[in-house]
C-alpha cells in the first residue's frame, strides 16, 4: 500500500512540497526496526567514550568517569541531532519569479538548487524496481541471522518504488518523491501530487 508521506501547501503564487522520501534505493541490511537513529547514536557515543577512555590514562577515576559521562551525553545528542537526523526534500514552486527552489538536507548543511520553469519539460510519474542479485547469499545470511534470533526481513524481496520527477529539457531529471509500494499492485492513479504540480505549472503533459 502506498501511503501519503508528504506535505503539500498552496499559498497564492507558491506551491510548497516537502517529503522525507526522495530517494529510490534498496533497503539497507541494517534493518530500521533495529538500527533506529537513537540506537545508532548510542553506538557512536559509546565508541567516542571508548576512544576517550584510552586517551585518559593517568587521570583519577572520578575525573575520568565524569568526563566520559559528559562525552557520552554530548556525542549522543550531537549524533542524534546532526548525523542521524531525518533527511528531507523541499521544493517551492514560485510563480512570481517562475522558478522552482529545491532544498535537500544533508549532514550539516542543505543543498539548494534553482530550476527555472522554462527548463522543465514535464512532471512525470515513474517506477523503479530493485531485484535481489545474490539470492543464495541472501538466503545464507537470513538463515544465520534467524539462528541467532535476529532475522533481517525483506532482503530477498523485490522492491518497487513509485517516483515523481521533474523532467528537464536537457534530458536530466530531479526526483522529488519516491515511495515503496510494499509489493502491492496499485489500482488506478497512485496517491502522488502529480496533478496538483502540473496544474500549478500550467502543464497538462
């Protein structure tokens, strides 16, 4: 089932589209049900504490543990806020200056791009399919993982994404949205704001 994971607002001469799903890529073997950003931040903070402990030889135990606690807290908060933060894409279609402003968040700063309306050829729905390449290897990994009580689901499944992209006149594209279909066939038009964006641009292609 394709669920709505975006925000769409129209304010006079602006259409604002925002989503955290803008990359069509195979799900990582680091299953998100286990490797949450909190758990990943804790692992990084623990690694920082271990490295710091090895560099603090000769210090008293009280000072050492106090410093390690501060390092753990600072590392955890910093990693959770900056390194493992949720990425997002925001596209602002501005009729006033006939430009699309696309912002993609990154580790510390965001990547910004301006695309003039005149460079846009069409707004297109598409799909991308990811099939597992090494089925025997995947089955072996799943078998070992299951024996240790940490099965990793989804590794051997084919993943299909519904995508929304701006096709440019130079032949390139700017992907705005990519959502998994979870293996279910979609009847009719998927819940993606392609019509709203086309109508805003005055493009019926």
